[in-house]
């Protein structure tokens, strides 16, 4: 779907990828971008920078009332971008593994499900699109970050299921699988990272194609190719990356 002239809601707009997506959507000609965040103060610079084309929307995806209010306020949304997410950087058997897993599932999976359910009637009426930011490590578990990977694996399955349910209604559903991106979620990790602007540009470009999946950076594309060739070999490699 061409974003030009469309109304787009981006959750988690106060973060690195979210903010870059808002800016890229405006640059590509979106009519209105709803920059949704728990703390609307975080998106006020985007509102000032982009003038009347960006509106700040308070949104906590874990709060049913907050999600319902956003859906009612933004009832002209053509494209929903599910970007809100958290990463506790914990392994499954780690000291806080249970509480971190619950928090990540609550935001990354259940919060996204709540958004899809709330906006499905809107997007059906407008023949719109859902774009969900998953992660390349939603396709293979990186044990040192195991709880996050598991939540993103659940999110990958959610994308597939919602795609099937909404296809008869003319709503396109796309999953995005980035590798490491230079945001606060990866702060302190000494690894190659794509910039939020690079990833946002690739995502918006991919939305204009017929692809069901977008791999927006070199590392995600490389890992995807390797998973297609020999998924078990990638799993074994990642299994060596365990906490010491």
C-alpha cells in the first residue's frame, strides 16, 4: 500500500524506530500520522517538527480502555503500525526470567493482539493494512535474550493468524523482522546495528510491495536466508550464545 495520502497510527512512537517511522511516513506523503505513546511528551518534538500532519495520541497497549479510546479517536486510520514493545534482556532461566517473560508477553504479544482486535473493524471498513514490528530473533531463539525471543515468536504466530483472519476482508497484514537497531533497547550491546532511519525507510518502502514479510536491514536478511537454507544450523549456532 502506498502511504501517500493515508492516515497511519504508529504505536510506541516515542522510541527510536517509532519516531523514525513517523518522520519517514510524513516524508513519504502520509496525510496524517497518529504518534501514539504512553508518554505523549516524548512525541511532542515530532508534532512540532511536522506541524498539523502529526498528532500525539496517548496509548498504553496493555490498558484495554486506552486501546479503545485510541481506536475511537483514530477511526480514520488506514494503516496500523504495531511498534510498541519492550525487551528485558533476560534469559529464560535467569533470576528474573518469570517476571520479565510476563512483562514482555503482556506488551509484545497481548498488547499487539489488543490493538489488532480494536482496529480490525476500522481497517476492514477502509480496506487498510496492519504492519507489526516483530524481530529476526522471533524466528530463532537467542538464549541470552530468551524471554524476549519467546514473546516475539508468539508475535510472529499472531501475525500469521491475523493475516489469515483478515484476508477475506481485504486487510493486508505484514510482519517486519529487523535485526539489531541502534535504539535504547540495544544500548550497551557491542554489535553491528542498523540506524532507526535506515530501518524505517526500508519498512515504508516494503509496505508499498506485495510482500508479507519485510527484512529491513542487512543482518536480518542474512539471518533469514540462512534460516531458509538450514534452520537447525542457525539454532545450533545461536545456542552457543548463553549467559555465563
